[in-house]
């Protein structure tokens, strides 16, 4: 028969168990390391900025900012009332 001690046999099985757990603990670390790869970025269409305007007939329309002239002057109340009543 063999001259192995039962306590030595338990130590070997514990060492194997600890080694197995150590190897299994490396899998999440490997997964974490592979997740830091550069991912492809999908280019989206550029957002078109629009502004809402009210037309003379009362409908609301959206107009691209690039289509609007740079006139930033304020109009008087009388001019606005004349513009609204122009078609009526």
C-alpha cells in the first residue's frame, strides 16, 4: 500500500482547489481587459437647427437657421398689426 499521510492528501486537494479558484478568477479580468478595445463609432447626421415661425395665415412652420437673413432689428407694434391684418 502507500505510505501517504491523510493530512498530506487533504493539503494537496486544498492546493488544487485554491489553484482552480485562482484560474477561474482570471476569466473576469481577461474579459475586462478585452472590453477596453476601441469600439467603432457610428457617425450620425448633423443636427439641423430650426426655428419656428408663425406665417400670416396662422400656421406654424419650421425654418432652417441657415435660410434666415441676418436682420435682427425689432419691429414696432403698429408694423406687426399691419402685417397680421394685411391678408384679412
